[in-house]
C-alpha cells in the first residue's frame, strides 16, 4: 500500500532537474512492470520503503490470482525478474510458476530506501516531506532529503536489471515484479516524462504497467492493469 502523500506541487521543471532521455534497446519486447500485492495491515500507513514487510492474507490471494490469470494469456513470459523483497518475490514466483517461466531474483529491483524516514507513520512522513518542499522542487530527480535514495539512485540500479531482462527476452514478453517507486521511476523515465510528473503516475497493488520496447522508443500499452487477460 502506497502512503497517500503527494509530492509538493512543482509549477515547472528546470532543465537541471530533467534527466537525459534513455535510448530504447529496441528489442520489440513487451515489458510488464508488476507491483506486489497488499502488505500486512501492521504496515499500512507507514513509510516502510525498502524494509522487507510481509503480504496480508488478501495480498497472498491477490498474488496467486494474478499469476493464474497471467497464465491464461496467449503470450507467456520468457523471463520473470523480481525484487528479492518477499512481497514482490511472491508475485514473481506466482507468475513464473503459473507460466513455466524462468525466474531471476534481483536485489537491484528493491524498493526505495527512505533513509531516516523509513518505517515512520504517514502523518510524520507528510510533515517531513512538506518541510523539504523547496529543496524537492529545485531538483526532484536527485532529491534525497531523508538520507536515503533519490529517483536517480533507483534508476541507476534498476534500469540495468530491466535492460538485461529485455535483451535476454529476445522480443518476447517479459515481466519485472517490483515496487511502487521502482515502477514509477522506470516507467516515467522510459516514457520521457519530467521527474515531478512521475508522482501522479499510478500503479496500484497487484496491478501492472505495460510498455513496448520499440527501436524508436518505449510506448505505453496499458496502465494500472488489474487483470492481465485484459491486455491484448
């Protein structure tokens, strides 16, 4: 569950804050970025970030259902790569097991480290974030006032893992099972959106964002997909 706190409003995005465009590998693969299911109630409303928190019972059921439904798609993934954190790894295992795919567990796909803010209640998280509003607005791509990771840091470790997945898939469907902030950073950077716009790009729990890797660049096929059978 993502804490319901929006980033401070940013009226414009400076050239300094905008990262350089990412060249697409051009594999013609379809890339599924799948978010883990609902976490245990003990952790809802806390900034758990990169902590290894368990799924709720309903999250475990959602994970099984998503994997089973993915297996009903005509195009099975050649490769599934997942974060090593239990909540995302469960999703990767479910899809790989249901589809008979290779599973690779990759620590580079872990959720953001929130540094000194990790694990604090959402009200305190919001207050600290608003106190950092000016610094955040100045450079949202590199901001890390909590002492943890910036979006640039997430990108630097997660994109190589995704690029390896695309290249290994050889034009087939591939799946990355990860976390809200990892998916947010990957999808919006690959689509060329300004960093501050990424904070309104939604991928809910047990949902997916689907991209297509074309020689001319990445395109968005579907967003916030709860039922993988619904995507052609």
